[in-house]
């Protein structure tokens, strides 16, 4: 392999690997942010519905008639 061809191959490999690694980093960030958001959301729902701290919400298993929904 000539020097020019080897340089082009190395440049191509760096470019391809750089794109692959950056997309993997983006995916990992997406999973971490999504997981954190889910945990925070579930915690807030637990505090709102299962905790006596917010007393004005209906209790568990409370039936409500709202027009066509039961």
C-alpha cells in the first residue's frame, strides 16, 4: 500500500470511528436522561398519590363518575 493510500484509509477510519463513537455517546446520554426523568416522574406520582403529604387528592381505589367514564 502506498503512503497516500494508507493516509486516506487512516483518515477514513478516523472519520467512521468518530461518527460511530459520537452516536453511541448520544445514545448513552439519551438513555441516562430518559431513565432519570422516569425515576423522577414516578417519585413525584408516588408522593402525590400514595403519600399523606398532599391530602386534597382522592384516596386510593376511589370511584368517580365523570360523564361516560367510571
